C-alpha cells in the first residue's frame, strides 16, 4: 500500500466506504445476503455496500423490496442536509416525498418476528398484531425535510423487516405526484425508479468518512436530459463529503456534463488485435455536444 508515493502500513490507512450501484443483472459487483439476519459474507465488513437490485449473482429482488431497503434508513435522526437531499430526489423525478402503504398481515406466527433483533420492534409487535385484525391497514409517511421531526414511530425499517420475514400477505405502495394525486409505485417508469433509488442509496448509505461511489451504466432507462443532469445531481448530494465517483458508461450525454477542474475521462477501446487500448481525453468535456 502506498500513500503519496511512499509505502505505509495497513493500519495507518483510512480506507473509503465503497458504495456500488447498478440496475443491471450482469454487473461484476459482489453481492451479500439482503436478509435481516446477520450474514458471514466477507463483504459485510463495514466498508462495502452494494445497493443495486441483485439478491444474488443471478437473481433480482422485487421492486418493492429494493425500494423498502433504501427507505429503511430514513428516520427522524437524519441530518438536515440528508433530509433535504431526499426530498429533492423525489421532486427531481416529478413526485412529492409522500408515501401511502396498504398492507395485509398473515396469520400471526412468533417465529416470523424472532429474526428481527431489536427490542424496539419486539415492543411494537403486540400492538401491531392486535391491529392486524382490521384489514387492510393503511400507513402514510411524509418524508419532507420539515416533517421528519414528526416521523411516525412505526417507521419504514419495520415495513422492510416484516416484509423480508414474510409477515405480509399483501403490501402495496403509492407515491404522491406534484399534482396531488397518488400513483401506484409499481406503475412508475423504470427510469424514474432507477434514478430515485440511485439518489436515495447514495444519500442514505454515504457517511462523513472517505467515500468511493462505483456506478455501472447509470444511464440505463434514463432520458437523455436526465443522463446529462445525473452527475450534477450526485455532485450536489455529495457536497461536503470527501468522495470520488467512478462511473462506467456508454452515455455521451453523461460525459458532456462532468464538473470542470475535477473530472477525467478514460476511454477504453480495442485495437485490430482485440487488445484493450486505454486513452485519456485531455480536455475538459463540460459543455461539449454529445
């Protein structure tokens, strides 16, 4: 290991938190178990976090599970900046940060709750099960930055944890539009879903130590206008962090809006012998036509 060109001891280094994100099934990012129970995976080490939709090397999680996993970290103790960034992520794709859940609970079984290792949630369980006699149950969340102080004690982690443990027979979510109507979460477009999840994950899983964000083809399903704006959105969300973005992309739109003075473009191509050739675009690409 080298720091500023000189060898250093392992224990002297501060390693970055790595957030890896892709909406594709065939990216090369390693995945660890997404269950509530702890896993012995070597990737559960506090320095690596995969936030894409893969549940394993060849299987996707459901759209609802991915969404709830992202939302599960939202609570009233969020910093004001993160709360505002979350609100802006919803607004950027044309929605308000207001969610309405409809759920039905399977017949109560103690074993379903034993895997949720939190006295707080165990305390809630009795009242939760009593309420399950009235079906369906409706729970609303307002994630606006000025509303987080009033965040419901029945929070989003509970929905995620119970969903993972198979407690619900039905769980639906609606998201509020800027026009005041609600749209079923399953009906939002793949581009809206991908962009919202990417923003939420980076905002929520990032912390104040060094951060390395790895993005594999974030332009998937994105309108060219959003491809152009993507890096600027992430740049704003990561303001104040010691961070790097490493993006693999085929999008000329994305590359044409990289920040001045602190970005580089590396081009990978193949020569006549099928060998990979690495070259650098020496100029700043900000403002270039795609």
